[in-house]
């Protein structure tokens, strides 16, 4: 019992598992612009260089602590508003205007960011990042995507995530005609996938009709990344729908989420039209899932006192989360060329 009630990482707001976390939609950050960003307990300056590359620096200038987002983008770098010190994307000091020769070695922390599915993602954790979240069925394929409506749930992201694999809940509350059996498959230390193994039962006219679209088990697959982002795949054999739920905790420890609808890229005008329709349909499904059980999440105080055999998938998810490395509020600064962090500071001797 203690293995499910005395947890170190799961549902713990002070320990953030290593992994990628969504920041903002890419379209919200234009070339040459810089923004304030506060997430996961840290303040950042988020910017897009004039060539279009995204950079993320620790918010406050190492000179006197001015917020770098009050400054401006110059080329591939950021210039602080207060004394016009200039830092590149890796945080290296490039220029102090009052000096003709730069004789100080100063580096402000920078962080790894990438763009995928029309989103900016921040790597949190150790020196070697893992892969960005993906749809297993579409991994390494070209895709089209559409963003759903952002949302907030009044619970920890981990608690919201287990709702998608709660077979007990699906059967008892939503009266799903198929009793799901979600078998876990560990992909790596940060990634676990659950796949349904049960067929549609031949019990009535409705289930017999649905069963015609499946040669094997009912398609329901959920893949989790660092216990905070998940991709669900549903649909008949001839057409699968893919929804990504990207979560992070906000300042109140609540789940702040963004749904991303994904489908394989189809060529030509007809392909674009088909994808537009499919993504819009998937968006409605994703919004339905995002709204589900909101009232429960407003008041839940998660405490797994009496696990049942029907809760097996949730137990496996929690056990997997407990084995992850975590950042513990300390985001590891990133130097893009070497995946290492070196803060170099030299102080001038003042008499």
C-alpha cells in the first residue's frame, strides 16, 4: 500500500520530471520580438531572432538584474534595456557599449527550446535531451496539425493524465460498451504506452455494427511522455484520430494544458481539404476530452487508498512516474553546442 500512498514524484508540485514541456504556440512569437515568460517556477526571456530561431535566457541580466525581456532583439542576440549589455542565444556576453574592448567573461544561463507541432517546447532536466513528444503511429512522418483550446484543470497534471487510462471510470461512469484492458509498454525511462487488447463484444446491434470496423481489438492507445504530455489514438482500422494533451503545472500547481490535433500529411488540394476536415473533427473530440470530469478535478484530493485490479493501468503509470529523474525546480541551463552548462563570471577588481 505504501508504494501508492507515499509517493515522491507523482502528484508532487515540487518535483518536475525531466522532459519537454509546452511553452507557447509558435505563432505567438514573431521575428525580432522578445517576451516575458514565467513557467514551472522560473522567469525567462523568450525571443525569436531576426533569422527566426527561438532563444530562451534566464530572465534577469547578470549585471544588475534588469529583466532582459524589457530589452530588444538585435540580430541573433538580445540587448538589455538598462545598460545595453548584449547576450547571444547561448547566453554569452557579446558587447558592453561603454567599452571599446570586452575584457569580461560573463555568461547568463540559456535553455534548450525546440519547435514542433506549431508549439515552442522547453527541455527541463539533464544534459542530454530525449525526443520531443510524438504520436507513436506517426513517428518520423510528416504531419498536419491544429491547436485546440487551451485549458486549466484544478489538479496536478499527473492526476489529470491518469483519467485517460482509467478503465474503471470508463465502464462505471461513461458506460463504454467495451471493457478496456490497457496493457503497458515501457518505451524508455520517460515514456510509457498503454494499448487496449480487447475486442468489441458481439452483444447487440450497436456493438455488432461497431465491431465491423475492427479486425482485432478496439483501437485505444495512450502514450505518455514525462507523465505530463500524452497522445491518444482512437478510431476504426481505416482511419485513426490522434490527439496530444500537453500539460504543465502553473503557479498554483494546477494542470495548464494545450490540445494539439495531429494527422498524417496528405498531398495535393484534396489531401489538404481532407486533413482540414479531419483535424476539425478531431478538435471537437479533443475539446470534449479536455472538458471531461472538470467538476471532479476542482475538488479532488488524490490519495490512492484502496486500489483495485481494475486500476492496474493507473498503478503502472504511477510506478513508471516514480522511476523518472526530476529537475526539482532547478532547470538545467543549456549550451547548445555541447549539451552542457558552464557559467563563467569574472569580476573586475575595484579599488
